[in-house]
């Protein structure tokens, strides 16, 4: 009997990286997990299979975020496979411009800015808004933020950090609004994590210097992997976190100290 047995979870961007680690951990804890994906159906199916192989229950659902009608499409896909929700993890996000590069204020276009906010800020807002009728009293909402909203500024991630700063405000305000229903709302803020998204500069022989710099930043002396974040989310999804709400949880391994 897992800590989340009998509960249903939805993880946006749940098929890869941090999202996959969250999905798999919630599945091990007994939740039936909706693994949302935007385009990579293969990765979503692999995540579902991994959860099932470990004895859990899961299903995949597709909806592209950051486009008109995204929240409606997501919930329509969810409703085909589940009735009611207990845990919503807003994890899906992007940090690059439309052309797939990082850009500072001098290079960002209106289209780049709008796309980042559409995926990282607007989509979670309306996913929550339209999901509240499905979310049971006593439920959990967990948003993925970033250490950049309270740590060292990175000019090439200015718009990304701004999208997450808005998500932080959303988290604290929503916690105050939903407390009457016993629903907690918190944000988890990772630093750099060894995932496929960061593989270009964190993996391979040429990445040794970058990994060493990251290890030096954390008092714990290592680079985070996705399970480090997934385990924190699992705590916030559990009954053990019942008296924690409206909080920004530093998940940078002490990099901001």
C-alpha cells in the first residue's frame, strides 16, 4: 500500500527528464499517473511502460501546450481515461526561443517572448483554472519553477526566468485561494539538472569542466539528477506535506547559499 494509493495524478511534460522522474516516483508511491506529452509519443509510452513494469498504473495523453485551446485539449484527453484528479504537477516548460537557441534581451523577438510565456505561464494558469472542477478537495498542485527566480541572473535566460517568476506569484496566490478546500499549492525550484535537455553541455568528455563548476556550486558536491527533483515532488504530493502550502522549495542542492 503506497503513500498515494487510490489517487490519480497528472504530470505535464511527464515523459522525459524531470517529468519522467516525477511520473515514475508517483507511480511507485501508488498513484495512477497521467503522463502528458506534447510531441514525443515514444517517450511517453516508454514512461508508462516503466511505471507499469514497476507495478504501477499509468496512461499517456497528448496535448500541445502554448497554442490556442491547449488546456481544453489536455483535459479532454484526460477525461477519456480518468475521472477526477488528486495531484496536478505543472512541469512542462521550455527555456529556448522559437528557433531553439538561448537569447538575451537584445536578440529576443516578440514571437520568442510570447512563446515562452504561452508554454511556461499561460498554459499552467488555464490548465489549473479548467482543472479545478476535477481536482478533489485535499488535493495537491505542484509547479516547477527555477532557482533563477531567486539566484544568480543569467542574461541569456531572462525571459525564461520571468515566466517562472510569474509562476511563483501564481503559486502563492493560488495557495491562499484554495486553502479553504484543503488543497495545497507549492513550487519546486531546481537548479541545473543532468537531463536530456542539458545533455549538450553536461554530458560527454567536453562537459567535464561544466560539471566540475556545478559540483563546486553545491555544498553537496555533485550534480543533480532528475530523481532528486522527483523525490521532492513526491513529498509535496503526499499527506506528509499537508501543512506546507504557498512555498517556493529550493531544489538547487544549496547552490543559492
